[in-house]
């Protein structure tokens, strides 16, 4: 599994909590390791649990959003002449 975490802040909101976006890449094409479904579910459950307590953890200032995608990279074929 390949995992990257990126945090982006959207600071244009004044009355609502600021959304912190956490990005993650999961290997969902690997047939041998549950397609990272359990990893994605665990990450989303963790985000949900944190957001339930955002008043205590972040003084109501921030909420978390999970952005996920497949980490698969298409193979490139290069021709040399």
C-alpha cells in the first residue's frame, strides 16, 4: 500500500469551521490485499470519529474531510528509434 497525506486549508469561511482536507492514495487494484477497501474504511471511520469531537479537539475551528483516490499509475511504453 502506498499512502500520502496532504493537508490543505480553506480559510475563506468565517462562521463555519474551516475544512481541512486530508488526501490519501490507496492501492485499490491489487488483487492480493483486499483492494485497500479496509484501509479506506478505517481512514473514513477515523475522520468521522474526529469530526464528532471537533468542538473538544479543535475548539470548533476545524473539521476534517477525506479525499481519496487510487494510487495506480498506468505503465508508459517508450519507443526509441
